[in-house]
C-alpha cells in the first residue's frame, strides 16, 4: 500500500529498520507499549478505548524484498453484549505478519530503476520509507479480525425480555401470561355484556322500589 505522506519517527507506531540493515537473515526483536489510537476495533460494537495501553511484540527479519514484520498486540477491549446490552470486557490478542518492501526492489528482490510503475501492485503492498514503516494500518486490520463481531457477556446469555426489556439472566423465571389475540375481542365483548346486564338489573331494581313506594 503506497503512502504519499512522509512518516514521522516520533509516532509510536512508526518503527525504524536502519539498525536491522539489508543483509538477508538479520533479525531484530522489539517490544513497545503504546496508547491505543482512536477507533481501534469494530466501531459501535467493541474495541480498545482510545489511550488504553497496547503491548506490542515485534520480530523484524531482513529478506531480499524488504523487511518481514511478525508480531502480536495485546490489550483489553471493551464493548456491549449484543443480547442484554451489559458491558463486556475481554483480553485481546491479535497476531499479524506483513512484508514491508524496499521501494527500489521488485517481488524478487531485484533493484528496479523506477519504483511504483505498476500502480495496481503498489496498492496491495506496504513499503518502507527511508527505512521506516507504519504499523498502524496493519494493527487495525489485525485487531478487527481478532475481535468478535457479536460480543456476548456469556455464551448462554438469554438476552432481554421482548415485552418489557427485563434482563432475563437476573430473573430466570421471568415471564408474562400470554393472551391469545383471537380471544381478546371476545373477552372485551363479554365484559361489555356483563356491564350491560348489571345496568339492566340496577334499572329493574329501581323500578321495583318505585312501585313499592307507591
């Protein structure tokens, strides 16, 4: 993946490979703890909060084409259970590996006169820039792949009551008496008839009382 912006070595996610050199087979191991960048995860679902510590373990290997970066990121992700909406926390461990190519070498490690001639190939590749590489795009992809698309507080979470929204895990016996809609109208009609009968009986009793008074 080609990049037009110059990399800033002060960025904690930018790494320098000058000490590694270009001798194939050379290795370098790095550890670094950084503050999580914004929107690290699946937006609106689960992710690592901005500023939370992210532990990085990297292995840099010099190869003919460039520098092969293999690593692991560890952090604590936070989100919300998709069933009951309770907070969810989980330990995240994301593995990644990517080749950062020398800008002056082709896929076989041969030096080319004018790098970047094949725009389509460049779009699918990561490149070193003055011996630096930016880990952020690779980290973001790895974290998204490592996180659950539908996080739950527990595997058997029963979720919320569809009628009142109560959390079913707090009350396993929670239920509502079901009313068959086919009988609801009849129940309403029966109630109306009962009210009418009561009114008639009241009227009849009133008539009898009047006659008795006469």
